[in-house]
C-alpha cells in the first residue's frame, strides 16, 4: 500500500470514513485508534501502542488475530479461486463447510443458506418463515413475534422485528408492526426471580400466539440478549418457546449471530436446552473474524416447502453477490477445526473469568455484572438502590472505555452497559490482565461518574 503519514490517515479517516453506528460529530472531535495490525489477542495502532482486543473486534475474532491455521487456509484457497457464484453452480469449500456446519449444529438442521452478515442471515430467516407458510397457501401468517430490546441487525427487515425508538425513529412508521413481548430481564423486571420473570415472558408469548397465532409465521429470539446489554435468558426459556411454537403452529427462529461459535461456552447456545429451532441464524464468529460470511440453517421440513414445479413459484428467490464466497468458507472451515479443540477448555476459563469479574459488582456505580461464558455485560447505574440509569447521552460507558483504552484494553459499551467479549482463545493470564485493566478503568472513572 502507498505510504501515508499518520497525520494523513487520521485526517482522511475523519474526512471520508463514515463509521457504523457512530455519532460522527463526536467521533470527528475525538482521537481515534487507527489499527495497523493484530497478533494474538492484541491489536497495534499506527503509533505502535498495543491494546488487548476486549471486543474480539466486535464479537468476531474468536481465536484472536493472525491465526496461523486460518491464515494458511485462506492462502490455500486463494491459490484455487477467490470468488465464484453459487447461482446455479457450486464451489468446493462452501459444500464442505455446509456439511461441517450441519454436523455441529443442533440435530435436525440440515440445510445451509449462505449470506454475508448477521443482518442478512436474519433477513433470510424472516423471509423463509413467511414464505414457508405462503407456499402452503397460508398467506395470513406473515407477522413475526419478537422481544423488546432484542437486536437482529440494521437492515429494514431486521429492524422491523426489533425497532429501537432511539436508533430507528425515522423508519418506524414505514415498518410492518410486528408484535413484541418483554424479554426476561430479571434486573429490570417487576419479577426479580429469574424463573418467575421467564414465566411472565412465556405467558406474554402465549397470550399473543393464542390470539394471533393464525397470522404469526415465527417467533424470533436471541438466547442471550447481546446488544441489548448481555442478558442471558433463564434456563428453560428456549425450551418453553419451542413448546409454544409447536403448540400454536409457529416457526422458531433462534438468532445466534452473537452467541454462536463458542461465545457462551458451547458451540451454540441452543445446545444448553436441547432445542432445535426451525431456523438458526449464524454470523460474526463463523470465520473467526476473517471474512464476511453468515449462514441461515434450517430443517428438511422447511426446505421441502420450497420445492415444486417452477410455475408453482415456491422457489426462495433471494441471494447476494458474495453468497458462499470460497475464501470465507475456507476461513470458516479452519476456524471450526480450531474451535472444536478449544471448546472443552472454555467452561474452566469462563469460571475463572467470573472470579475476576465478580469484584466489579462492589463498584458504587455497577448495578449488575452479567455473564454467559465469554459474553459479559456490566450495567452502569446512577443509583444502585433504585437501579436508576444515567440519562441518555451521559455516555458513562464511554468514560470507562476511555480509561480502559489508556491502560491498554479496547472495549465498547452499549448505552449504560459495558460489554466485554474477549477472544475465546485468550489464555488465563491474558484474561486476568484484561479483567484487571477493566476493574482499574472502573476505578479511574469514579470521579467522572460521581460528578
Ligand atoms: N443478530 C445479533 C444477535 C447480533 O448481535 C447482530 C450484531 O451485533 C446481528 C444480528 C447483526 O449482525 P451484523 O452486524 O453482522 O449484520
């Protein structure tokens, strides 16, 4: 690449790059971190400062960076072909990956539809669910029941099932009004007992399905609410949803874009409850953070509803130019092999992580520390007794993140919740150091939080 000075890089970034999900006015006024390389669980900026990647580069880099096995797999694929379409033809690595995904997925999922991002994996699931019923003459089944505060991506379909009034206000009146019910969030529910909170949520689902099941195509859910603040659903929630979906003839879509590929300590969160959804959305960690790839998995039952004569118009007419990209599939295959070896080590590491994070609960502005394996959410509150949040715009999470960065850890909060998503391959020593920095950053932030 041409030689560009550090000053030019920063100036050109601010002049030309429109960053995702970023208030740009504030970003342009800030001192951004410009990364030039990654090694293991660390990233180096253009000035030579190294940081722990405490977000796994936004929840993707399961094995960290510059992973020799994935590097080699991508190079080997480059020697063959970088891209070729799946439209009416196939490619080797996407076939092998589909087979390997089916082998590790919850039993009964046998068909893989590729796309490029979590949001597209969700779009595909939503469209498949609606067309599944339409193909059987049930066009009235076209609504999707979702959960408040769940997040499924930023395309309009994904937003329509999880519209956030703060972020999506210009689009709200354009979107179909899909029903939504509260996700079990014991910390902020009238029912602090997780079991009771979960029951309340399942009862709300049942009430909607009882009344409107005839017009509902599917329920969509995150097993752990990710971007909503790392809120693990109590044990039994997915099983309860599966039973309700079966009872009211509705499909179950589980969005494991964030939780998939080891994040919760298992390959997929569905496994913990022995649940097979009708549609499973995968993305993020699928390639170990190497290339944009996503997949929507489904069952033979769903797939068969799309078979028919051409004039019956049952085909799923959906696709993207990069669907099944061979480089992405090769990276995913290598990542999956590494992950299989890593998985048995995760429960012990997650338990140590908990020990190091527990002291944070004593911090005067920490309301709750939530953890599901390697997904951690630390809820920052203005008042512990009343659980009152800081007002919107106070950006308290960013205050803590700034201190963490100064100490060598990159983390990104969402609203008032500090999110910590270390690479699964981080060693115990690295995890201990990252959590020590996080604790110190919360202490450093105290004067600003008190102000
Ligand atoms: N679904 C879930 C549960 C997510 O957490 C995300 C992203 O954070 C998405 C979907 C959207 O994924 P992407 O950003 O790759 O489009």
